[in-house]
C-alpha cells in the first residue's frame, strides 16, 4: 500500500459546509460523506485532528449584528461547534473509527476537556480527535483554533475543506474571470486579503512554517488525494 505524503493532519471544516443545500442545520448526506472520507485516510494510518465551525447553527458576528453582546454571541457560537463535533463523531464512529471530542470549554458530561498530552495519545492510538468550542475565548475564530491545535498537535499541514477548488484572487461565484492560485505565500494572502483564513490564523501558520491546503471537499475522494500528496486545490507556503 502506498504511503501517505502527510502523516499527521489537522482538517478544518466550516459549519456552513455541513448544511448542504439547507438554509441551516446539518445535512445527513454531507456529514456522512465527510465521515467516509475521514475513514479512508485513517485506514491509511494518518493521524487526524479536526476543528469544526458552528456557522450552520450560530455565528457570533451575525449575533452581534442582531443585538447580541459579542462575548455572549461568541460563546453561543462555541456551543454550536460542540453540537457539530458530536454529530461528526457519531457519523465517524458508525463507520467503526474510534473518535474523541475534546472541548476548550469544560463540559465533562458531553466531552473531554482539551488536554494536549491526552489528545496526542488518542492520535497515537489511531483515534480521530475533534476539537470543539474553538479556543474557548471570544473574539477568536475557529480558523485560529485550527491553526493553534495544529501547532500543538505538531501536524504536517492544515487542510481546509471548502466548497470551492482552491484560493482565487476574487470570488469565483461572482466573477467568472477570477484567477485561481496553485501556490500562494502567507504574505500574499495577508497583503491581498484573500479570505483563506483570518489574519491571526495565517500569522500563526507563517510563524510555525505550517502549510495550508485549501480544496473542494464536496467531491468524494479529494481528501485522500490531498493526503497522498496529489496537488489539488491551493497550497499556502512560505516565500
């Protein structure tokens, strides 16, 4: 069997991606597809950490626009990520893959608290670890949580699953002439405000020389291709 190019990964999933064609909530078909793709790479021996957003249920910034206090809204968003984490854990475990959810906000009746050494031990034993509740702090996005946990778990790469096939110079849905980048640097992402991840997350990855791959996760088999080193999507690297 061919050996994977990336042996330790952090997979960043957006909450919106879980909606499928729905206006909110979780699509059972989409989450089942993600679970299947995750099992494929676990079967290759890849250590898989996951950070998932909560935008399909509640987003702190949109809550603030509706009059919800920003800190309260962000905490509500963190709880939404835990709901998504539990749903994904359930789907992955249905396929026979042991999975643990660790949260940045302690809720022992629901999930383990985030403990770095324990998370690393789970990964060494072949378990998938899903990190919920972001960083546990308001004003920090799940993108930043993904970069932080990836660094703490000493992963080879951050893999960001999206609905598009990479990073473009402008929105490809709105602009047919949008140009796709095959490779882009952290500095270019920040200077051109390419909306890959927030600036804090990009800066963390840059400081720790952690590459980021952005790809279309709605095509089954793409995650395995990325892990095997096939160049799909866009990779963000140092200058």
